[in-house]
């Protein structure tokens, strides 16, 4: 009986072993796949680029503050308002300045009246000088005649002395008239100097009066407002910030090690998230010569003239927007596979590789940057490997490709 059980057990073992081998043989037989496209990957050159990030800023920004102390009487704009050059933005109490202007104008009026009086005195002095000169000429002629008569003994000594005395008096009168005229002319010079000073005082007072009216220095938009009615304005205290909204630029931070490859005029591809997915071709317009010792980087500026949103209807640029700039710095050889050949499950990326026996093997790869419809492969594939690039949804590990 025991012997019969041993025989039965041995037969069962052979039966199970034989069935398992037959089932294993069926499972290992590969499926044949038709229509999947195979491609051999090779090293190919691509443009190597360097990407820097930065911020959009206006090319011209003006922080407006008062040049005088006074209470704010009116604020005519709000944040976001568009303004024109010369537009009145803020009014400040300027009564003190106007009082100084009136005082300067009154001083000028007084000097002008004094000048008119001096002009009259000059005319009178010139007439007196001419009369005195005429009297001196007459006295001199009379003196010469009497001198000749005295020599001829036709006139007495007394008559000659009287004529000589009159001549000296005429000469003294002429000298006095000349000195008085010179004094009046000198007085006129002093009054003219006072007039110039009065005009300068008026100009200065007018400037101070103008300080009470803060106007826009440019066409642009108000981006910041700290001024309110009733607040005290003072020199150096910011009231408004106006920026030119027609000229923006992207300021990016570039590592110092890359400055040897990025120069003035270097091309770049600009993208700004707020504007849309479109890229814009621009050139470097300025490189700040000083480097930041903290980040070991320098600021590169790129003008954004005519950059508009994708629809092209209205510019949406404004200060503070995030932007990226990509600079071409050379070429490199990479292995790249088409995006449609990629099989991704969670964080795992793989492709189907075809071996020399036309059998498919699922291989994990590590990917890098995307170049158009190609994805860079950093590891997992070699130059000359064959992969499935079409029909990966119909294949699996171990299939045979026909």
C-alpha cells in the first residue's frame, strides 16, 4: 500500500512539472508587432543657450517731490492715471512765495520810478554843462581880446583883471556842471544795478511760486501716490512716481562667468509671462559695469520696444513683471528622442529599445531640456540605439517587431 502511494506521488510530480513547463513555454513566446516605426537615435548639434531671469522696468522713472514747504491743496491724479508732459498734478499752498513776488515787483516799480527821475536829471545836467561850456568859451574869447588890448595899452589893467576873473568863474562853472553830470550818470549805473537785482528777485520769486504747482515731467502713467490733501509737503519727501510707459526694458541678472559670452548687441529671446507665450527677438542694449559682490552677477538690460500682448491690441508691459532672457552661447552635441516616443509613468520616463533580435525592452532614461519636439536624453541611451517612435501604445516588454 505504501509503495502504491509513493508511485502516485511521483506521477503527480511529473504531471505538475510537465504542465508547468508547457505553460511557461507558451508565456515566453513573444508577440509579433506590425506597424510600429523604429528610429535610430544619433548625436545631433543643438544651439546651447543660457537663460537669465529678471524684472521689467521703465527706462525712465521720475519720483516727484516738493521743492518748498507747504500744505497740499489739491491732488489731481490717482494711481494708474495716464498723464501728459506739463499736466498739473499737485497744488501746494504758495502764499509765502506770492508775497515775496509782490514785494519784489514793488521794489522793481520803485527802482523804475527812480530811474525815470535820474534820466530827467541827466538831461538837465547835460543842458547845464552845455551852457557852462558856452559861458567858458565866451569868457576865454573875451579874456584873449582884453589881453591883446592890454598889450596895446588900449585897455586898463582893471578891465583886464575883471575879464580874467570872469573867465575863471566860467571855467569853475563848467567844471562843476561836468562833475554834477558825471555824478548823476554814476547814480544811474547804481540804479540800473538795483533794477537788475529787482528783476532777479522777481524771477526767483516766480520760481518759488512755480514750486507750488507740480507738473508731470513726461508722458507716462502714475504708478505710486503718497500725496493727500492737507498733508505737509517738504523737499525730499516723495509725493508721486511717474514712469514712461512707452519705453520699458528687461533687466536680468547674469552670472559673472557668462559675461565673456554676452556683450552689447548680443541677440536674445525674451519671454514675459504676463504678455503671453510668444517670444521676442531683442538685443542687449546695456551692461552695468559694476558686479554685485553678493550674487556674483551683473545686470544686463534689454530694450522692450514694441513688445505687446499676443493679440497685438494693447501693450500690457509695466514695471515689476517677471521675464526671462535666453542668450545663445554656442553649440553642443546631444542625444534627443521625439516626444511621442516617451512613455511616462509618474516620475519615471522610459522608451522602448529594440535589440538585435528585434525584441522590445522598456528602458528607463533621464531627460534634460526640450528642443522643439525633441527631448534631450542625459542617460539611459547610447548613440546608435534603436527605439520605437510611433505606436508605443500598442507594444509591451518582450514583443517582437516585424
